[in-house]
């Protein structure tokens, strides 16, 4: 049970921060797009998980 709580905390707090940092250090310089906030990074992760789902790459069949 502690592992589940830790994983939820990790994916809600740490992963969006990593995405925000990667976006803000890369995308504005390459594409001239604005920097994003933590909450925008969290929303991007939610959208990506809805579009691609967990394990979508493993189920790909051309």
C-alpha cells in the first residue's frame, strides 16, 4: 500500500516538474514557444496519457 501511495505522489509531483524543466530548457529556444508552469505540465501529462495510454507503444501494430 505504501508503494502505491509513493507512486501516486511521485507521478503527481515529480514527473510534471521534470516535464516543466525539460520544456522550459528546450522548447522556447527551438520553437519560440512560451515557458510553461507546473500546472500546465501536469495537464500536458494528463492529455498525453489520455491520447496514448499506458503501454500504447507496446500494443502498436502497423
